[in-house]
C-alpha cells in the first residue's frame, strides 16, 4: 500500500482520544464534547468571618487562599477545556457564564456549571453574598503575562457587590476615585476631593471583595506590566514580601456577581409594552463589552 493510501486510511479511521483528569481538563468524548471536572466544597475555605477591611476603606478585603491548589487546578482545567467560550481580546481572552448582561438585566440566562455553582455557594456560605443575591454570573479573564485592563466601572446593571478570584499568578489591583467636576465645569482633581488611589495585593488563589461606594464611585484596573512592585503603599502585602517585586505569569481571574433578572413587562390593549414599577431599579446602563460602564471591559 502506498504512503498516500496509508495516510488516507489513517484519517478515515482516526477517533479522538479520551482524556481524563490532568491539567487539560475533564474527559473529552469522541464527538468533541467536554465533561467538566467537579469542584468539591472542601476545595474552598469557609472562614468563620470575613477578614477586616484594608486600610481606611471599609468596603474592600482580601481572603487569602480561598481555594486550594487542587481547587485551582480544577477550575483552570475547566476553563481551558471550554475552548468554544473564549472571546479573544488584546492581551487577554474572556469567557462569559450565566447569560448576557443588558440594560434591562440578565438576558438568555443559563445555569452555571457545577464548578461555578459550587463557587457561588461558597461565596454565600462565607458571607460575601446574601442568599437572596446569590451570584449568577461569572466573567473569566485570562491575561497574558503582563497583560491588563484600563480603569473602568462595571455599571449599575449588577448588584453592587463583586468577588474576584485570582488564579495562576499574583498581581496588584488598582482602584482610583472617579474624577470630579470643578466649579468651572472642568473634570479633574479638586481641593475638596483630590484624586485618590488604592493599590491592593492579590496573591494567587486569593479572593478580592469590594462593594458599595468602592463599586460605584471608584474605577478599578489592572495595569499592563510584567512586574509589580510591592511598595509600602500597596495594601495587603505580607511582611516577607514588602519591598520586593513579583513577576506576573498567565493570570486567570473570575469576576463573580449577581445580575438581577429583567423587569417584567405589561402588554396593553394596543399591544405596547410597559415596564413594571420594578423596572429601572438597578439602572439602565450596561457593562461587559456593552455600553454603560465607564472605561473598558470588566476585570
């Protein structure tokens, strides 16, 4: 049999291999469908109470080692194996789980997969979210080493409580108070309210929580840089790392939030739709790659 015939026969008889476990993610069937690995509750810590806030800001804290190394491996495996969900962007790529965020609320809602549902339940159990506002939406960002995102806000479509799980690499996260308007109408710093900046250290496998005014009145960002200096003004740095520099590797962040469902509508006799009294309670702007939030896409 000729070489061409052998190659042709191999192509027709080839079946994709079945993979189990490992860092490449779940069990891959012959038809290309991927079974995601299960995240066990014991892979997440259950602190008796949340840690104290950082610095003078009362609405931000960091929970170290929120997930175990095994939990991190499971989450990263499931993300990397969900290839069809990736949306490539400059310096990073994203995944959206739970549905699409619109000006009216969460559209095309979908049930979170088991590993993200376990994460959402863990956030309720540790007191980061109330049960009635249980997270139902997860934005995944996979950053190239040194990749980042511009200062932005997430907008009012979300409930003003954010949890960000950092996997794969540590980094320094930056908050900056929004610019204010001067009496002359210019936008910028004022003597009464100068521009403020908070820099927060996010260790690998840590959970960042922020809410309320830090969500509504501040921008947040991840500077695009290969190296982060842990200076004295960086909050949450352990004494053993003070003054040192850390080099970023590929970092995966999971931004976990609650998005209210769209307000119900009423149909009049003429067929026109009228929003119910509940409509607009969470605002009419939108985030996540859509108009509404200030700046770029979410972290």
